C-alpha cells in the first residue's frame, strides 16, 4: 500500500494548479492566434503585392516558431511536474 505524505499532497496540488494555469495560458495564446488568423484571412481576398507576400511569410514563420517554442516548453514543464507519491 502506497501512502503519500501531507507535503506530497500539497506539492501535487500545487503542480495541478500550475498545470491548469499553463493550460489557461495556452488556451489564451491559441485563441489570440485564432483571432489573428481570422483577421489575416482578409488579406487573402485581395491581390497580394510582393511586399505584402514577404510580410505574410514572415508572420507565418514567426507564428509557427512561436507554436513550436510553446509546444517544447509545455512538454518540458509537463515532464518536470509529473509527481509520483
């Protein structure tokens, strides 16, 4: 039979709260990206200029880079917060 100490329970509780906060931040980020992409969709309805294409490509590259960094950070955080009593 495995018993957790009071400190283990408190630590686990805090880890769960931290993970929930991370989820909330991730949801906020993804919703912001969604709103941004909705606005960006307006530009697909007009003929693009060369300058506009360059800016759009830079924006998409930065967006993908941001998503990659967030994914990496979330994976590292989840791995480090896994608690076993």
